[in-house]
């Protein structure tokens, strides 16, 4: 008898013979194979909503000649909705496939109010003691435009003065004077009707600057005196400010307060309403935004007794009123007695245009008392009663708010559901719809499996298939090898362990032959991809 030459590529698989015997002879098998592979699908669908609302409030005071105080309010509302769906497939040797669908929907709304108010006094470089002027009389006021230039700077600025400050304006070319505590301005020129022009010269009163230094005013500069003149800063005003606790006040805050006419009653009003630590910066911001005692009490009476200054600024910047707050509470609970939402939540509501009408509109579709957090998330996702009606018409009633958010975040709509109903899938659970859409599963994808013999496919079984990129072509590859009736729930175990038609064919060529695909899973799991000659 002639001996046959052994192929060196197959020799290394001799050690598999005992295992092959165990796999092909049930009487001697010591390997326990789980006969049914059932994907365990945990479809607890939730989405993560991060609605970050940061109203940044900046009050900028530009006091070049006549301080112009402008409060610039930027309410940055950036709701970001992420519905995270992560199918995790764990295939063991047994094989048990755990297809866990984690679609976490938990509306977390972070609406942080960051109201930083900066009163910035910008005084241009250069000498402003001399220049030209142009004026126009308007009613009981005169608006002057001052201009000047030197070798390095050109500047201009407007200021309003009371007409009564100039009792004798010249009709012909002449001189008139305006004297204030900080200095004297001499005008040369003429008026023709309500219009005038000419030149001016300003002389500072040095004693006024010395007075300010003696009062502890910080950050002094000789060029500031022109600004003191324009806002008509007086010794009595400086003494009043210091008397009210603002020792060491900076010249920029002092000019800004004087320009805005922040007086003693206004300062005391804040302190009397619970803001004992009010700062010059706060006073400038409050006055520039026209916050009055009536407004403070209106908000406090609406329930916010301990509202902070920054929150109050944010409220005013969003035009939040006591009536707005009450209307929200009334629509939320019917009697207006529900616990107040946090101040930042109200700012978020107003900045996102959530009002009583929006809240009330959902009552018609069965949502009587949506939480503040859910309302913010729903509005950020542009969820409307019409969106809800689309689901009601298809039989989806009483969908929890967080599931509505998940549906909208994944763009699941009535048309998407109808496409599955047309394919024979009725009454799909909401969490399954979210999971299906997250994996971009379509009726066409399902039809591909039906065309190769799979009928009555369960919705939950589609998730692990798509998450592992299992296609009808993948299944057909096994059919060509004789595996014509692979259970649908065994396909994830094959794909997750790397068993492919090519792998099975290679193992057969090397002597490992079995009609049971689960044994190829065991082989692959135990020895890895060891199908190449070395």
C-alpha cells in the first residue's frame, strides 16, 4: 500500500481532531452548546437633552466726551439633543447573543444664567481741551458735536446741554461761556437760527481733580477732566456716592453713574429691596436697563423673593414680567400654585419663546402637566401639538414626553411608521421605532430578508442584524455552502464572532467539516482566525 504525502498546511490541524470528534459525536461531547440563540434586547429608550442657555449681559459705557451708555444683551440658547443608541452584541462560545439597545433619553436642561456686567469707560487718547463745535437747538436742549485733531488723533463726540445753560447765544460772531465745577469752556462762534458753529477752549479746574484725589477716587488721569465736565460731575455727587459706601470708586464708574443719573434714592432703593451688596457696576447695569423698584417688586411678588442681581438682569434682558411668570404657572397646573421653576429655567423659557399659550396648546392632545424640564426640551426640538396628533391618528396614545423627544430627535414621524405598516409591521412600540430609526432600518432592508425566506420577522430581531451590518448577501453566502435554514437569531452570533462563508469554506478545505454552524462559532471563538498556512 502506497503512503500518501501529508499536506504541510493541514498537518497543523491534527490537534483539532479530538475537538472535531467532540463536535461530531454527541455521545462524547463535553462542550455545551446552547441550542437557541435569543438576542436579549433592552429597549429602554431615553435621549440626552442638553439645553444650555447662557444669557451674557454686558453693559458697556463709552464715555469719550458725553458717555453713551449701552446695554448689550446676548442670550445664547443652544439646545443640543443627542439620542444615543448603542447596540452592544456580546457573543460567547455557547453562543449567547446579548443585543442591548441603549437609547438613553434623559432630558437634562442646563440653563445657566451668566450675567456679567462690565461698565467700561473708554476715553480716547489726545488733548481735547481745544477744538471745533457744531450745534443745533432742539426744544429746550442744544446738541453739540465736538471735533478735534492733532498729529496723532482725530475725534468727535456729541453731547446734549440744557438751553437754559446758555442764556445769551450770539447771533453774530461772538463768545459765550459755560462754567461747571470741573472747569470752564469758552465758545467762539455764532448761531444762525437753530444752527451754530465755531471753536472752543476748555480749561480744567485743578482744584476739582485735587478734590477727587482727596476723596480716594481711583484710576485718575488728567485727560478725564473733560469727561467730568461733559457729565457735569459735582463735588456733592462724589460725596453722595462715597457716603453710600462706595469708597475707592474708580473714575470710570463715577463718570458712568453720573452720566446715567444714578442718584441717592436709586442707590437706596436697591439696598432697601435686599441688594445690600450692590456695586457701582450693578448700578450702571441696572440703570442702563431701566430696572426700577416697581420691576423688582413685581418679580419678587411673582415668587422670586431671593432673586440675585444677575438673575434680575437676565429677567429684564428677556423682558420677563410677573404676569408672564404667573401665566406659566397657571397653565402648568390650572391654579398657579405649583412650585416655582428655578430662575434660570424661566430665562430659558422666555428665550425659547415658551409661554402660556404654548403650554396650553398641549392640553388638547392630552398633556395636562408637562414638567418644566420636558417643556424646555420639547420646545428645543420644535415639538408641537401637530407632531403629537400625527401619532395619535396612528393609535399611539399617552406617549411620555421623554419618548416624544426621542422620536423627534431621531426624526421619526407618521410617514416613517406608515412605511412599516405597509410592510406588515403594525403597532410597533415607540422604543422600537427609535431603535429602528437609529439604525437606519427601512422596510426595504426587511424585504431583503423576506425575499430569501425569512417570514414573520420580529422587530427587535432586526436591531442586532443592522447593528452588525448583516445583509441578505451575507446569508446567501452560507446558503451556497448548504446552510439553507439558518435561524434569524443565530446570524448575530455568526457575524459577531467573525464567522463568514469564506471562513467556513476555508475550514472545510482543512478538514473541519460540520453541518452545524454553531460549531464553527465555537471553533472561531476558541482558536481565532487560524485558517492560513504558515
